[in-house]
C-alpha cells in the first residue's frame, strides 16, 4: 500500500465572490486559476497548484465538501489504485488528466467524492479534464498526455509556472507584513 497525503479540498459555496474575497484578503490565498463566477483555485504553497477549490452551486441539499483529494507519488501508484478500484467493483469512476495531474475521481460507499492523483511535470490552465485510460502502460499515458497538453496555448513546464507563482506568493506575503 503506497503512502498518501491529503492535498486539497473542494468546497461548494453559496456566494463565490464573498468566499473568494475572504480567502484572498483575510486568509492570504492567491488565485492560481479560475472560471469567473463558477470556480476558483487557491493556494499559499509553492508546491500546490491549489489547496482549496471553491465551486458555485451549494444549496440546502448539496454537501459542502465537493471532494477530498489524496496525493500519490507516481503515475504507477495511480494505476495501481485504479486496478484496485476496478477489482473492488467501484462504480462511477472518472479518470482524467488535468494537464497538471492525473486523477481518478470516485465515490466512497456513502457517496463522498474522493480523488487520488499524482502531479505531472506540466502546467495548463485549469479547469482541464482530458480522459485517461489507466489500463494503458504508464509510458503510453505519459506520451499521450504530454502530446495533448502541448496543444494548449498556455502549456509550460511546471517549474516555470511555480517560479511565477513563487513571485506572486512572495509579493502577497510582503504586503501582509
């Protein structure tokens, strides 16, 4: 069994503008990507594209937690989780490449949405969700994903994106002193 760590949480919200204002102005998070009026991705950690994702659409019947996400170290580990989920009879899996990560989304037995993922070495603007077949060999998934990611106008090496984000983070932290 591979080691996992909690990476980020997605929240459904009633008022995206209010929540975005709170997370950025009060808690000091930085918007890393967004679809204005629908969703935004926030971080205060250079190693994390997002630590919190806010999504519109929360109602009295909608759970507040949109997803709980666990990071794995390698694509091979994601493929192993996929194999175990298939063998365990898990239904409603969604397997995608976000450009920045390879992910499997699935419900636990009570319907809570979980994600297991590993980072890629690329950045593309979010949201991005290209289908992935985790039954393919890892090197084939990598090759297909890189080719697809290079089609995006905003494609860049992850380190290049992190360098830019680091500058934003330093500036934000200096402003809050």
